[in-house]
C-alpha cells in the first residue's frame, strides 16, 4: 500500500528525515511513533504530498507521490494534526465542499455526510458554524471530511492530541471499525497504549531515522534479553529448587509469588510446569512480564536508546 525508500527532507542545515525506508501493508494499522521533532509529521506531509521530498521515493498504491500525486490522493484521506475545516462554514457545508472536490455525486455526498455525522455524534450540530465547535468536535468533523470519499488508505497525524476521553474513544472505535472493513491506516501518535492496542506494526523514528519496525509484542520481547516470569504455587517451594531448574537463571520472592529470570523463556516455563507435576505443587498463577510499549519507546528514543 505504501512503499518508502531513502526518504529525505532537509531544512537549512537540519536533516529532519534521513534516508527513511519502510512499507505499509494493505489492511494493516501501522503506527508511526517518535518524540517531538523526530520527523513524524514531516514524513507524513511528504507522503501526502503537502511538502516536497529532497531525496528518496514514496509510492502509494503504486503511484509515485511526486509524479502522480492526484491519482494517489483520490484514493486516500488525511486527518491532519490541526483542524483544516473552514470555520465560517457549517459542518454540512464543509462536507458538501469536500464532496465537490472529490467529484462525488451530490446525492451520494449527502448520504455519506449524514451517515458520518450521525456516527460521530455531530448530526444535530450539522448547521452550526465550525467556529463554535469544541476541539473534539472539530477533530471528529475533519475525520468525517477525510472519510467522505470512502478512501482505501487513511493518514492520521496525532488525531486525538489534547482531546477528552469521550472524543478519543469515539475516534479510535471508528478506526477499528474502518480497519475491520478493510481500510489501511497510517497512524502517527504519542498514545502508546492505543498504539499497543490498535497497531499491527509500529515504526519508531528518532532524530530523523527509523530505529525499529515490528509488531508491538515482538518489540517488547526483543529489547529484553533476560525474560521475567511471575509464578505462584499452592504450597511452599524452596528457592534452591526453582533456581536449579533448566532454563531458570534466578528465583526471588515477591510477596506470595516467585519472580523467575530466564534467558530462554519457553524452556523455563516448561521446567516450571514439569516441576509442578513432579512435586505435586499446583501452579496457581503464571505470567510472563514483558516491558510496556512505553518502555520500548523510551529505550529506543532516549539518550541511552538502542
């Protein structure tokens, strides 16, 4: 769906995006993460044709975004970081204008506008000028504007930044529904929890360079060379018995549980299960403890990152 190779953007003496390469597969939600100033928004603006690239290439639906921008733009929608709705027009007028720009049949544009505004909780305010909308309402409106022409691909740049919980949940619920129906989503976000829950894969950018691309769970396990397992038994178990198990590097008490460290998590878990069976010590709970996506993000983007 998106193919990026050696994408580069320079502002004066600063290389904001430095030979970035990645791809986005059809039907996935791809999260693009990074600290402020890392190059996320600049990359998104190049991919959507807002600013020119200084090097490399980007193809969307197979179209070169520099040479065939209109053919690509007809098939994707964009939700920018700040609202681009016309504030002196009503929500309905904004959507009718978008329908004309995309060449939609008038009847179809009206039908789509009604459905989207109802879904996003704005239909009752459709005839109010956008200048009177809250930030959450404006963000929901520009999502409706981006979806009016039923795009196959949706770019979102920090779509829930500064929004209340209700608006955030409404937007992310709609994104899940769209993705389930086949829409590919490119999501730039600082919300690690939502990226973890929503995204099939995430790319992490630092100082204009990609430092990691993978599924969230694989990234979590990749940065921890020593795995942690928390286990509890229905009876007292001596530490030396657990520490001597195959694959177990160490065992320490944590309340009524044991914290097991292991370099080979699978082997350690198999040893714990075998120990339970051999010694009649029933396992009550067993959890593998992975770092959060927040921890992955901080390790990969901090001064001591990978």
